[in-house]
């Protein structure tokens, strides 16, 4: 069981790292237009986060998904992959445990996966 989890985390992390490197390269090479032009960044960096969001026109919450075509948000795809690695590994463990008839462990792993998914969704965040 440990090896299944470790293999999934390893593979998922490698894929996420490749996406992060590729997205950074795309940003550096200017392959996609950024939301915030590079020359505006130094002036925005000094602002508090809330004001930065307003001044930059940055999306809140899951709004970054709609911005994946812009070079300064493309790296969020790699970050999201890194963040979902544990969830993917848990779901793989669930399938393996369920296939072996390990109902209790499968239920515990599924419960952990559901808690992670709920936390990532932000459904309980104040609006």
C-alpha cells in the first residue's frame, strides 16, 4: 500500500514539476499575453494583497481557471497539480483497497479524499 501511494505521489510530482517548468518558460519567452504586464509588477508588488488584486484586475477564488491562457496564470496549473497529488494518490489507494475487499481501509481513504476535496473546493469559506 505504501509503495502504491509513493509511486503515485512521485509520478504526480514529476508531472507537476514539468508543467511548472514549461509554464515558466512560456512566461519568460512571452508565448502568451500576461494579465499584468511585466513592467507594472514592481509598482504592484508593494501593495497589500487586497489592493494588488483590485489594481491588477486579478481574479478571486477559482477565477484563475478562466485565466489559464495568460502566461502569469498558466503556472497555477502546475501548482494545482502539486496540490492535488495527495487526492489522486488517495483515490488510487481507494480503488486498490476496494478491489482487495478492504472495506474499512477503503472507507477511511475515501473519507480522507472527500475531506481534501471539500477543503480545496472552498465550499466552507466565508463569502
